C-alpha cells in the first residue's frame, strides 16, 4: 500500500490534485456528547451557563469546517458550498448526537471538513456545559458517508444513527 501523503523518500507532502477534475462532493460525519441527566435537561431547554448552546455550537462547527486546512496539515483549502449541523437528542441515553454535512464542487473531498466540524461542535457543547457537568463524555466520531470523486460513494454500515 502506498500512502498518498508521502513522497518516494517517505517524507510528508501535500497531494498534487491539479490534474483532477472538479466534481460534486459531500461528506457527513457523526459525533456525540454524553452528559448527566441534569445537564441533559438543561441542554434540552437550549440554554446553559454560557447561553444558547445549539446556536453557538452550530456556528463553531461551520467555522471549524471552513478552517480545516489551517488545522490539519496537508489538507487543501477548499471552496465549501454548504455546511449544516444537525442535532439529535437521545432522551434514553442522555446524548446529544451531531451530524455535520459538508458539500463542495472541488478536486478533493470534504471528509476532513465534516469530521473537524463535528468534533468542534462536540467540544463547544462541552465548553458551554462544563460549568455544570465535569463528567461530559465526547465521542465516538466517525465518517457516516461520502460521495464524489474517484472512489465514489461510501456509507458506513455500523453507525449508531
């Protein structure tokens, strides 16, 4: 197996995508935040000690996706055409489930942007609630699906949502 981010001498390199055609690309990533029952009830109301949890977390996820190339070495800067963040509240397990969807028309995919988004959303929920819950658990985080490019469509089969 050859890693695309290594040159012939095993040194890190950014992949040359100049020869690739632009195609429509999509990626969805999943993450979750597990909290105590009391914290979960506060989250369901939408406000914590620092204010509007969902709006702040969603904006954090959007901003993070747009800055992925600044955070992850060797990622290409992309012209993102759409970012969305959805929340699913799981009353039985006191979970905030997060799905970040990112789209582009580009020469490379947006999997990293979706994953960076969903992790930053979770971190922001943590930050917004840490004053009332020190035992917050983050994760797992993973790619749910991707479309576009040479490798085509991928859909995770064993996801929780």
